[in-house]
């Protein structure tokens, strides 16, 4: 007969509210009049109010009365059975725009109260999109290597032949030979841009002051494409160095700032550059050992008109662009560089503006030892 582990009694009692307060999911109890009867700490943060001020309040003050959460609660009261729904969108002044998993259940042996748990899925969905974009970038990497070999070499011959023809061309034939040369040069330039995706050399990294990078990018913008834009800086001066490549980080942030500036054309625009430290951000990425800690956050925000809904799921995919003369490689390259740094990029966009947020690893003894 197998031995069983002895039951160890706790030396002190643990109350249920202590457990609930430690949970990261926003959890609350409503009665059959839809009044709040209990809220944990995460619910206080979600509703931006203290538990004392929340108790007794109508749930409709914080979530729409005709919204999906209220409908699920009504279903639990009616059927006296737990329900769950995923991908529920919330967009209220209190909660902001979020995608949630909602779990609701009746309290044991009570028919007049329901417990509700809201678990945010927004970041998980964004990270999923980020990981999908990495697969897209890998496809471009293979395409770039193919184009460099199969396209650039023949184009060189075509261009040389056009130059020879131009020497003996007369009349209307001269512009045609020049057209061949110009178009060959244009295609080569595009292939050259794509070749950066096939660069799989190890990234040379060191400790980088991210504020120095941001200042450099801001100066470039203010003296060029962003002359009429107001720049606002919200920096955390205590941030440690990023474990990264300075030149590539400049390229990433310059691309994001330029995109933000282009979204502000014709308006009184402003761009906010901000940094923050979030020690709790840990992420498991396929192909990486263990969980990555990405506590340093860099954000680029604008007050433009936002990104079209149909573009959002594919924003980091190659060749996706709304620019008249764009080739759609800018954000794909940004995603690749951030990925090469072991980081994550995500965005929020509405009619009031767009924010790109990059989470990066900081320089530690461990990151130095692992390259």
C-alpha cells in the first residue's frame, strides 16, 4: 500500500478575502440588484476606486448595463450555473479599452449573489500578434535571400545591356533605355532594403542609455520631418541601461517617431516619448530558454487619427502600408530588430491617437554572460 503524505496543518488561519486580494484577476461580488458587495485589489485598480467607495454602488456605474458582463451575470442568476466567455471587449472611461476573459458563478448555497472574475487578455493577444509577426519576418528573410541571388544578378545584366543600347540609341529609344536603367535601380534598391532581413549575424550588444537614444532621435526629428510637432518627454531618470545595440535602437525609434509624425500631418500634433520600469513583466518566448524579463518600457505616442481597424491585426506584417509611396517594410523591420533584442513591441490605437510600446531587457550580469 502506497504511503500518503501527512497533512500539515497551518499554524495560522487564512481568510478567503486575503486569498482573493492576492489574485491578479479583478474579482467582485454583486447581489441580485447588481450592487457591488465585494471587490478585491485588482477590481479596485480596474474600476479606479477604493473598495470602500465601491461597496453598494450599482455595477452600471462602471460597466455598461447592456454590456456582455451584465448579460453573463443575468445568465448566472437565471440558471444558477457558472459561465465563462473569452475575448470580451470593454471600452469604458473607467476601464479603458481592454479584452477580457470573464468567469461568473453563483455563490455556494446562495441564489442572491454572483462572483465575477475578469482576467485581461489584451497583452496575451498582442504578444500573440507579435509572435505571429516574427513568423512573417522569417518568411521575408527567406525571400530576401532568394531575391538577392535570383533577382539582383539578372538585374545587373539587364542594366548593363540597357547602358550598351543607350550608347547607340537614337530618338525615342533613348528614354526607353533610361527607363530600363531607372527601373532596374529601383528594384535593386528595394532588394537592398530587404537584405537587412537576411542578416542573421549575432547582434552586438552592450549597455545603452535609452534616454540618450531618445534624445538623438528627437533632435533628428525636430530638425527634419518633425519641425512643426511638439515633443513631450516623460522619462524615468532612474532606469538602468538597456542590453542592446545603439544604432539599431535608434533605427527602431526613429521609424516609430517618423510614422507618428506622418500621422499628424495637417493637425496641431504632439508626440510623447516616455520610459518606465515594470519589474513584473516576464515572458516565455518560443526558442528562448526560461522566461525573459522585460522590465524597461519605451513608448512613442501621438494624437493623430489612429490606425484603421482592418490594418491592426497585420500591422507588423511585411508589405502592409497605407502610405502612397511606402513599401510596408518599416514596421516589419522594427519587429525584427526588437525581436533580435529579445524584446516585445505592442500598440494601442484609437481615434484619439496611437501608442507603440517596446519592452526590452536591461543590462545585468546574467545578460552579459549570455550575450
